[in-house]
C-alpha cells in the first residue's frame, strides 16, 4: 500500500456498521481481511480461518484487553478475562448452563412463560412480536434462572439497554458511558440487597450459587458476583431475544422452508434456529488483544493491538461456506455465533433452548403464522444486532 493511500477501514463509520455491517464485511473479506477501523479503534478480522485463529489462541490474542468496553462497564468479568480468575468464575457459573441443567428449564420455566405471553394476544390475529413476546421471554427466563424474580421486568430491560450501550461503546462516547455507569450502580445496589437479605434468593438460582459456592475454599467477592451478573444480564437478555426475532423473520421470509418446519418440527426446528444464528448473528464480535507482535493474514500487528474477531462475518465467509447469503435450514456445519475456545458463550445452551422452545410454541399456538408484509422488519446494530420490530399475522 502506498504512503497516504486510504484503506477500506478508513472509510467505515459507526453509522454504516449500525445500519448494515454485512456489505462492509463482504468487502473486507475480499480485499482487506485484517483492517484497522479508526471509527471503532479496532482491527476488524473478518475471514473464518483468521477469526478462529484469534479466538482459539489466547496466548497470542487474549480476551483480557486494555482498554475493555466490558471491563469499563461491568468490572472484571468472565468474558473479558483469562487464566485462574476466568477458570474459577467459570467453574461456578458454567454447570448451571450445561445441557443437563438447562433441559429441565424448558418445560418448567421457558415453555410456561411462552404460553402465558401468547395467551395475552392469541385471539388478535396480529401482534408486534419483539415487544409482546421475544423480549419478554428472554427477560423472564433469565429472571428465573438468575434468581431475580423480585426485580420488575421493566427494570431488567432498562438495565440491559443501558449496560449494552457501554458494552458496545468502542467509540468511547462519554454520554453513552454515563448511562451505562448509572445502570451498573443500580445493579450493584439491587444485588447487594438480595445477597444480604436472608431468603431473598431462590435456592438453586445462579445468584445463590455464586454467593454460596467456593473453589478451593475461596468464595466469590461482591464485586465478582456483580460484574458477572451484568455480563449475564446483557448476554442472557440480548442474544436469545434477538435470536428469536431474527430467526423467526429468517424462517417466515422463506415460506417454503417454514412449511417444512411446520411439517416436521421435531426434526427441523433445531437446524432452522442454527441457520438463523449463522445468517444474522445476534452478537457480532469477540474482542481480543495481542500479547506479543503477531502476523495475521499478512498484516503485522504490534503487541497490544486491539482486535475484533468478527464472528458474524466469519459465518458468511465464502471460503468456508457455500452460497453464504442464502438462508438454508438444510445447511451443514457449525457456526461461530457463540464464539469458540475457552471464552465461548457460557449461556449458549440456554439461549438455544429459549429460541427452539419459542419456535415450537409459536407454531403450535398461532395457525398459519406469517410476516405482516405491510410492516417490514428493520434490523440494526453490528455488535448487538436485532430487529426493532417484528410484525406478524396468523389465523386466530
């Protein structure tokens, strides 16, 4: 590259990414797979093999970054850490999110909440599904799993929205950070009260487990509990809710494939959900930092370089997938929407259970469920991507 020559990364703005990052990622994969984007202060890594190289080699590309939007907003946490701290936190939290632990939640928590929400609008024949169903399902399911039943739904949603501003604030906007910091303090106050009041936390909840369990005689501190609850609040509310919305839109916008799923829900809901996660990943990136000088896709990176491994782009890489822009419930292969390696999403099984259950119950309860063509979907976001609204109709 000649001195003074503009790169693709120079032309990218936060607004462009928020509007629709996928055309940008396609250009980067083709011509600039490791690209410095000044607007977000990150090297964007966009090809499948390079993304996996970054997220699966923590000795070279660490999740414990400085600066860190996650640490700045939540405090030191599981998602943005490595080594003994990461392993200790994960050993306490992860067992509650394993498939064997999640499976009982499906019929005892998730499905009853889904039916209760649908009861409120089943006779209407039309609804805006994000606000009436998807967002509430993710909030209430996580509420029960964490042990936050005493916290109002609207409060949890406001925490999620405000903390999410900080978690995605790569541009270091002071106003966004002030909003996130205020929410962070509100979470701290609420969690402290629940931890200190006898009987306030349901037995078996994640918060009770974090309070009571120890590793090698050492229990989690208050700060460790709060910082990791904030991570779970953002991830546990955003990803399942947006995955329901995006996944259902993806499926219903392909009526022939939707008909296949209706005819064989046991066999096809699972692949339909996974393809939706690949096609429009609800979480876009996994942030890393080089621990030493490294070369990636021919680009020399200095020690301390901040990198966004763009999993949503990797999931559309033409070098790894065939016909990547097409939604196909019969596609084979594992996507990277939940990342991989030691820092893969601890709540991935719960998220999948919520989305699959949502699909199953919606198709059971709402005959001829279809998109409302008069009110098209609008997706937004690059770090956290989802629909603002999803209008659907059915035959009541």
